[in-house]
C-alpha cells in the first residue's frame, strides 16, 4: 500500500534524504531525550510508551513511561525492525530511519511534525507524497518530483533514478544525482537555488532540466553541472537560466549541453560582483552577461554557437580562447583580454560607450584587428607591450600600465 508522509517542520532548517537517497540535514537544538523503536510485540502504535526505549535494543515491551515529544529525537534502527503504525499525530525534534531498518512506517492520515528528517533504511520507500513546508515532494516508483512551490530552508540531497524539479525554492546546499535509464524531460515553471548547488547525471538516460520554454531557473549560489553517466545532461534547453554565482561544468564521461533549440534563452550571467564560468569545454548556445560585476572565464576555452552579448559589467576572457563562429558577438560594456587569446572568426561589435582592455603583463602582442571607432581602448598590463595592428580609429584611448607601440601604425581619436 502506498503511504503518505505529511511533513510539517517545526524548524524550517530541515534537510530531506530519500532512500535513493534523500537527506534532510539537521540543525543543532537542545532535546530532552533520544528514543529508539522497540515496539511491535503487543502493538505497533507510536502512542504506546512501551514501544519506545532510551537505548537501542531488541523488539520487546519496555518499562518506559513516556512517548517522544517535540524536543526529542527518535530512531528506527536495525535492533528492532518491526513495522510501525502512526496512530496519532507525532511531533519530534529529529526523525531517523537508520541504515538497517527494514520495517515500514504506516502513517495513515496522521501528521508527523519534525525539525529534521533522514531516511537511510527501508521505511517509507513506497510513499506517494511528502508534504514539506507548504510544498510537495512526490515519489512515484522511480521518479522523484519537487513541485507546488515548496521552500526548503535546509540542505537537500537526492540520489534517485529520475528527478524532476518543477517548482521549488532551495535556500540551503542542494545536490541532485540522476541514476536511471529513462530519459527525463523536465517541464519546470519556477525553480530557485539560493546556495551551493550540484546537479549530476550518472544514468544511462539523459537529464533535461528545462525542457519547457516558459520555465525560469535561477541559480544565486555557485553551481556545478557534472555528467559521469553515458547520456547527455542538458543544463539549458528552452527555459530562462539566470546565474549569479560561479558556474562549473564537469563532463567526466558524458556530455553537458547548454542549449540545443533556437527558442532557448541561453545563459544569463547576472552577478553584481565577480563570478566565474568554466564551460568544461561544452559549447554554449547563447550567453548574455547582464550583471554589473565581472564574468571571468576559467578552466577551458569557450565556444558560443549563436550569440554572445556583454551588455553590462566586464567580460574577462582571462587568457582563454573564445570561438564565436556563426555567432553574433556584441560588447556594450567592458571586454577584457590579455591580447594573446584567439577570438573566433566573428569579431565583436563594439558599441558606443564600450571599452576594450588589454591586460597582459609580459611579452609583446598585436592588438586585435577590430573596429574600435565607438570604443575606448585601454592598455592596462604592466610589463606588457601592445602593438597596433594597422592605422585605427578609437573613441578614446587610455594607457594605465604597459606600453602601446605606435611606431609603425597610428591611431586617430573619433571625437
């Protein structure tokens, strides 16, 4: 029979872990006692004090006179694996189904209220729904679904054959690992990750995070996309994907794909401060840098297939090559490069008010043969020498550090 867990946390800083796994991390709080399940001989009711003991042990009626309260922790472990009936509302501090517990907790329609919840054993494997903090986590067979605008204030870690994140807010550290063979097409609406996030495909089926075109995925903390499976992890297909932290791609064995459809919104980097992007060598369909901070490339060269728009802040190539073949490349803010990078076959359109900064601190290189007419050219690399590629026209020129060699070619100011 399917069971339903109504999860009404006392303290919203809880953590959720399924047997697949799903873990809800706990907050430290004072508690009166720790109780262990030893029941199921006379009856299996949680309201029976004799079914609880303050020490783990074999299933046997105890002399205990109390049932656990909201200040207490309770454990179901391998010492007594008899099944449990929640025959009345149960309110505890932390609720543990420990590894080795193979019984089943039959909740019925009675609420379980707890600050923390951990499943590492055999109970609740056939739940249909977990109600948590006003939202819903559903486990139907091999599919785990986060929906109904749930808010999770603690850490959430889930390893499951199929994971669908449709509508939720995650305020704590979040980790999802898909392990199954089915192809997962997630049609999300609004998903926000406010802390460090890790999303991994370890399965033989692909994992598509935003298959629906109207979904908005917001990553306000650092995020890592890892594929150590044999099918693709599609991190951005059709939806809007906003990033305000560092983004790292780790394609250990499979492919990580950022956008495959012409209708996709691509990646929008929005940080007001510094953020980094390591593409892992994965091609990106579209990039918009709209944040007022610095977006710096790290780890791997970057390939952009359709459009790259640096509309605010600073885009720092940081010595990594940029391939923009077939793409439009627009700079409306600050583009920073050492000058030694290879920048595709599509030169950037340097709009009025934009700036290009060359920053190498040693050696000599020729400036890119771009049209600087509407841009400020800044030399800011102490110890570096920068040679004009031809006679050029610039909106303005600013030499902060380093040497601009105009001995062969010259520049004109477009004022």
